[in-house]
């Protein structure tokens, strides 16, 4: 049953299985294990980024297509939901319509991009996506009447999904069962489903052809596979998945702006998560996203604690000052790529 | 020959500024092994790649089973039931032997009986069925490359120098495999520099030089006529005898 859910893609390492189980249960019970708004926010971001990073890995790791437009698709999904909620009011039909439209527009956009650029060589495709994504970012900032410009859009979501809605009066296990909790579980279970769908895709005959194309596109053609068509379908599927993750982000934050969905910083983060976790493995996306977001959220706190305990040592306490957290983040990434060139999953699987 | 499965008529191929094939006329009869001989750089590999559409013929026609295919794309040509075993074997090293075979069967289920037959020809493939193809030895990779081409019955198999750099024992396994395919009436176009291999399996032979076919006829004739061999292939042949 479990193997079937995982589409036959076993973790193939005891350590990896243990880590994945830990992450699954950690996220499932996050509201009760780590109460507090900040930890819940981190948990929800982790869920969403797992889908986003996994959908990027479908392109980069499985198909060997380098694209810098992934945040654009993420943004299209988020803006789709946001614009629907702004214009139609806080209703479930607005969420549904916005999500579907976002996914459709992202798929259509991806289709157009593949039409005129997948035939060119890899580096030119990468540059093309970079150009399109940058243009899209500028466009969204300028069309302020429609997208809210640089300020983005804030909107209301249905009452049952807001903190104001109480499921029961009393606290359960010290946690208030409110609408925010409902939204968290919507995000969690949607992400889980999307991830399992992605896992199914890469372990299907379709996924196998993608891997063959990544390794040797000419050879795949000589066996009889239309490489351009497979690459296009992978790009479109990946874009649709990213858009759906974007819709979840819009729902969770109740705000959508260029900085939270479209910025190049997020693109770089996604790339780092894929590489750190391990390219060409969906589980790599899980590990990469969890590790990266936890570090991003809590490294400052950790450094603060360190500085307190090392306060007496003059230079050391300066170096571990929480303000220098980006320095340490960078060092951590360099180390992880140095020691795990095939990503953490590659290392755990011993390949 | 009227019953040719594949025939090339006046095929020219340019690779960048170089004019490699300069009017190749070649007939591959149905149900036999045609060997393409010739020294290095004569255009043998380019001929195979042009048939597969990996290089576009700039002039001339390529007829396969009654249809002109020189304008078609590589996947379309492959789907006409032509299998190609390139010189570099082109196996997918990150995938397992099993996955390589599934891809070659184009995702239809693998015929168990045929697979049993292939395992009989190349036993190491059974042993390493679930290992990554990149971990196989050179000879085993060549076995996989050939096995991939024959996992489904194909009308024509193009094989580029299957014995290059292989140990004699593995060459014998290749010869045995080709002989079995021959008995099953498979049409094969084989590029080969090893004359003993060519003689062991070939029915007809064509010799290339400078981008043209300079001789074609029955293998038995060429094999019996040392003078002809000397004239056609000179040193390159002696070196391989």
C-alpha cells in the first residue's frame, strides 16, 4: 500500500526513510508539536516549497532542462488566486476559480515558451526563461491597478480559514483549534497530494523517457522518442505544479506580492534546495526544502544563543553575531555542496 | 535488387563544411546481413547516421520498405521499426539494465519469451538486470546495446562496429547473437572493421572509400578472392586478419 502510494520509488536507505518519516510526522503534527505562529508559518512554507522544489526537480533533475522561470509560474498561481479573491470576495468559488485559472495560464505560458525556445540549446533556453521571467516581474510591478504593483495584494479569505473562526471553544493539547489550523491542514494535505502526483509522474514510463533524454537526447530520439514533445510536456506539467503551489502560498499568506512569489531570490533559493537535497530525486526536494527553510528561519536564533553563551570571548562573539547569519548560511551551503556533491539524498543512498 | 528492404540512391551528406558522403548507392536485401567495410574515415558511420536522420542527406533518396525516409525526423524513422546500435553504444548509464530495455521496447511490456532468448545470448544482462547500466563493463554495455535493439522484433537493425575494443570471448558471443538473428530472417546492416567477424556473419558486402561505395557483391566472393581484398582494402584488411 505504502509502496504503491510512493509509486514504487522506495527511499532505498534506512536513514533516508527515517528522515522522511520524521519530516512527514513533524509536518502532520506541527501545530501541536511546535505551537506558535512563527513555527506554524515555517511548517506551511515547508509544505509549499516541497511541491515547488519537487516540480522544479522534474525539470532540472529529471529532464535536464535549466529554467529560471519557475518563480514566474509560482507567481502566476499565487496572483490567480489573489486576484480572484480580491475581485470576487472571500468565497470558496473564488479560490477554486483562481487556482484553476492560475494553473491554466501557467500551463499556457509554459507552452508558449517551449514553442519558441525548447528547440534551442540548453543555455539559450535558460537565458530565454530568465528574460521572460524578468519581463514578467516588471510587468506585474507596473500593472498596479490589476496586481497591486510593488505593494502586492492583500485580501480576505473565507471566514472558516481565518484565525477568527473557532472550531471548538476549549484548547486541545494547548492549541486553539481555529481557522488558521484548518488552512494549515488544507496546505499540508494539498501539498502531500501534489507531491505524490509528482512522484507518480517521475516513476511512470513518461518519467523514464525524461531521464533518458537528460542523459542522451540523441539516443532517445534514435530509439523513437520525440524529444521536443517530451521536454515540452515536462515543462508544462512542472509549470502547472508550481502554479498550484503558488495558489497555496496565496491562501496561506493572505497576501501576494512580487517579493513573496516572483523575485529572483526565491528562484535562487529553489535552485539551492534542489542541489542541496539531491537532483533527480523527489525525496531530495523534501530534504532540501526542509533543511533550507529551517536554516533560514532559525539560524538567527541559534546564532543569538551562541553569542549569549560565548559572550565573554571578544572576537568569537562578534563572528557569531545574529546579524551575520547570511555569512553562516552561505558557509553552510558551500560545505554541503563540498561534502555532498550529489546532494544529501545521493549521499544517503550511497550512489 | 528488387527485394531490397533499404536502398540508398546517390546520397550526399555534408557535415559542416565537409562533404562526407559523395553519392552513396547501397542496397540492403531483406532477411540477410549486409556488411559495410572500409578504412577509417570512409564514411561508414556517417552512412548509418544519415539513414537514421541524425545527419540530413543533402541530396539523394533513401528508400525503406517502399517509402522515402530521407526527409523524416529521427524519432519517425526509429518508429518505422529501425533499430540503431551506435558506435558509442549510447546506453543510458544512470538507468538500470531493466529500464534501458523498457525504453527500447518503447514502454510496451517486454515479451518474456524474447527476453529469455536474449538472456541466453547474453547471460550477464540477467545477472545485472537491476544494476545501473553505467556500472557494466565495456563488453556488457555492448551486449546491452545490442539487446536493446532486438528486444522487439525490428525490420532493420543498424549496428556500428560492435566488436570494437572487445575481448575475443565477447566477440564470439556477438557473432553467435548475429548468427541467431540471421536465422530468424532479421535484416541487418553491419559496419565492421574486423574482417573475420564480417566474414563469419555477412551475406552481402559493400566496401566504402572516400564517401562512395567502391564494391558490392556477395561476401563469399570477396572472402574467396584475396586479390580483390588486397585491391579494395589494402593494408586495413591485412591488419585485421
